[in-house]
C-alpha cells in the first residue's frame, strides 16, 4: 500500500509539472503567409541567423526561419504562444513538435541526408501536396556540382513525397495564452 501511494504521488508530481501543449491548424495559414513574406523579401541564407522581417537585406537559417514564421503567426493570435524563445532543428524535433502523417498547411517538415535515417539536419514549412509532390518553403543554400550557388535564401521547392530526405512531418506544439 505504501508503495502504491508513493507511486501515485510520483506520477502526480511528474504529470502536473509538465506544461500542456496544443496543436492549432488555424495558425498554419499565417505561418505560410509569413514564409512567403520572407521569400519575397529576398532573404539570404546565413547559418545561425534569425533576423526579423524588415527592409534591407535579411539573413536567416532554416530553423531561424521556421521559428520566426511561427513567432509572427502566434503574435497575431489571441489564443496561442510558442513554448520556446529560440530553437534549433534538433530541439524542434525532440521537444517542440508532434509527429504526424496527415499534413496541413504550415506544418513542419524535418529533412536530412538520404543515407541518414534518423537525424534531421534541416527544416522547412509545408505548403501543399500535388501529384505526389510535397511543396515546402525553406531557408537554404545549395551548390551545384561545380560549386556554384544555385539557391541562397528562402524559396518554395518540392520533392517527391517518397524522397528519402524527408525524415518526419510534424505539427508545432503551442501553449495557450
């Protein structure tokens, strides 16, 4: 009996200390709206940067891009806020998202190298699926086989939904205001 009471107290303490989270599909369209604003602002990719939208040259990396788009989207909301101030790809993957197989506009796409099955190294924002192609917006820098930069910044792209670079799809955890 004493063990049961201690176990009950332990479970109660652990579960009561956990912060509840919420998933909101209504935030998704706002996330995509801000993603397009970054794309239209001629944003450049710079690892480790997370600049807000403003006039002039904006620099941002993939996780900073996702964080900023969500930050703007929840700022417009009277219901929700983010669970964090800043986060990298791995933190978003481990702590701040809920995996899903049913994608909605504004959801998160975790990506990585084809030969690495587990660890995401890149993140983007889901837009839509058309003809087995997943369209997303991300911040990246890509070079061709000659070392010439072909993508530098925020842009919309698509890959086949069967592409092995897709690691997981997720919804962002939010807290109520």
